[in-house]
């Protein structure tokens, strides 16, 4: 079960801990994430990959998707009367801190219904709200957006496999698979 560090519904037995994140801590957290992701945004390969001298294309489908080439939407796009995306999709939530060379990829998700995925409950919405509040408290600018890649497979297993490949490539901090790596201060496991 996952809890929300910033929820107003905390009981006296389990008070919501205050996280006194200061500007330096938050900037450092962003810089560590940026250190991993910036080379990927620049199109550089991470780690040692064996290459084939006779092949000029990549065989990694996760490497072929560039989130910055997708149209950015505001996070509240789901309130629009008509959704710009329908059907199967992989989606990316990014921030564009002006002090960093490249954006930060905060979350990767998959859905069979892009027009409905964010209308209901979604843990990432709470993390993004807490992240935005922390940035505001520290007077750090942010520019959050969500982007949809609509060429995702309609087959659930194939779409989830691609989502996992993207998570392992980018290591976004709000995905459950990578939270421990980044010591994400905007989420908590109970």
C-alpha cells in the first residue's frame, strides 16, 4: 500500500511527516537525475553496448522513442472536453527546470485508453503535486508536461514490456521500479 506524504487525511497515530526540503537539497536531487538522463536526451548511449558493424539502426525500441519530440500537454489535459489522444499509448511526464541543460523525465506509463488514464486516481498525480509544491516552497521554477506516444502496441504484454524497457533506460524517479535509486522525497512506501 502506498501513502501520500502530503495528504491532509493523516491520523494522529500516523502523522504526516514534514519534509523540510531546502533549495540546495532539491536542486541536488534534480542534478543527480539530470546526470543520468541528459546523455539519453542528447542521443548518447549509456553503458557499454556491443555494436554490429553491418547494422546502422538500433534494435532497442526504447532508444527509438524521444520524449522531447512529442507534443507537450499541461498535466490537467484530462479535464478538457475532448482529449487529443485516444487508444493505446506510452506517456511521459517531464519537467523542464531552466537551470538544467536537458529536461527531467519523472514518470513513464502505459495505457490502453489514453483519453481516460488520468481521469481517475493515479499515484503519479499526487507525486507531481508534492513535487510542484516543494519546488514552489523553494522558489525553484518548473514546467511540467505530459506527452503521449500513440504508436504503442495495443497488445497489453507488448506495451508493458516497452514501458519496462523505457523505465530501465531512463530510470524515472516516480516509477515504483526506480524510487529507491533516487531516494524520491515525494513518495513513501507504507
